[in-house]
């Protein structure tokens, strides 16, 4: 317990050092151990929970951990809390990682500046294996709430993510270069993608996730950098999206520097409540005009299905599948898609550079226009 006499942590003070000392002792223990942040509010300039540890280890956060509200006061400018090279880790408790990002969001100028520097991520998991994140809340992150990189067998369960719908670049859970990630029974409301999947992700399962506000559940952006890896084995099912700017989508940059693949990707049993762009593949994704749309994407998309997609769309073009010229999408399946327009207009869809297999999809949604 970080507030025990040995560690000396006290509510309403910075517990960076007590928490570091408690972790050091727990990580060295040869039997399963637990680091506890009890109920109360505690300041934290930053924390690095580094392994490997000698036995299974739990970080139990029942209180509120508050990041410095000003970016410059963080211990590290790239992240606030990091779990690094740990196996058999559990992060649990009823507590909150409060990034206090409200004062920093105005400094995010990525919509105007292609060389913008990112703000600090709330909680990073780097090379973490066979681990579980359960019940905790991430609140008002300065940047991404959770970032997963180089991890294996990592599960998020009953996690809550909260930030305003206009908070920039606050993706709920972002991942890359990771295998066998499982996200379930989780509620995400934020200002960017609820879940975003970067390159090198394999064997991802997302189920029973509620998303909104936010930008939906996104595979990508892919195809922007020259060191990217393939994406495969993604299953997103039994999810509900409400009042989001997008539904379920795959997005790749044009003019990719390297040829990669995105395959075996399946969206099933997705409910849309007043969602814009519910079903979307966009291989001409070019935010803020910072790329050359005349050169096709080199990301080959294949074996993708959208099944049992129901609910309401806030945009007339409810289904859009625009694949790369000269690199058509293969084995795309659309089945049992039933979306009603929540506003005025006429429901329609658009497909280009793809010949999907279409089953039980009403005519307006069945690639009404093709190219």
C-alpha cells in the first residue's frame, strides 16, 4: 500500500516516489504481489512500471491518480504512465487515471501542422505479455488514453474511457505490432477513434464494446510509413456505436511508401444509433490534405466481411467502399445490412474498385453506385 508508513504516500500529494518504491519491492518478490493505491485523490507526475518481475504482479488502483494539468510538469513528455516488459500483470481496481488533459488539448495542432509533436499518452503498454487490464477508468487523457505496442495476450475487460467528443486525438485504445489482444465489455466515449488498430496487429478480438461519442472503430490509418507490417485476423462483433462520426471502417493512405496487406477482417452484429458513415472502406484517406491522393494506396485489402449491421445512419451515404485503383479489394462480403436514415434525404451507397458478394442487403445499400 503506497500510503503505508514504509512508503509514505499521502492523499493530495505527489506519490511518484512512493509508487516507484512500492513497485520495486513488489516486482522483486518471488511470490505473487500487489501494489495498492487506496481510495482518495493522489497526484502523480509520472510512473514507469518496468519488468521483468519475478512473480505475477497486480497494480490495484482504487483511488484517483491525477496527472499534472500542464504538459511541461509531466515526468515524461511522451507518456504519463507506462507498463514496460512485464508478464503476468493485472491492472485493476475501481479507480481512475485522470490525465487532466483539458488545458493541453488547445496545443494539439495536428490538423494544421503535419510535423506536430504529440501530447503525452495516458497509459502505455510496451512489450507486456499474458496480462489483464480490468475495471479501471481513463479520464480526459492529453493524447491517446491507452496505447498498446509490441504486446502479446493482453486483455481489456470492463474498462471505461471518458473524454469530451471534441477532445482532439484522444483515441480510446490504440494498438500496433501486437498479437492476441482482447477487448471486451468496455465503454468508450472520447474525441477520436474509440478503438484504432495500427500496423502489425494480428489476432484481435473486440466484443461487447459501446462506443460514443467518438470517431468509431477504425482499422488504420494504414500505409502512411515505410516500416509498416501486415494486419490480419481481426474480429469485431456485438458492439454498439451511438452518435459517432464513423461506424466501422478501414482507412489507408494513398501514395503508400511500402506494399502491405490487411486481411481476414470481420465486423459482425454491430448496432448503429444515429451514426455517420456506418460502413466504410476508404483507401483515399487523406486528412487535412497532407498527402497525394493521385497515387493509389499500396495496402492490399482482402477477406473482409460486414455482417448483421443494423440501426440508423445520420448520413445518406450509409455504405462506402472505395478501394485502391489498380489494387482492388478482394473477397469483400456484405450481408444482412439494414440501416435506416435518421435524418432527411435518400439512402444510398457507393463502391469503387471492388466487387463484393452481397446477400440480404436492400438495394440502396447494395453498392448503389459502382466504379
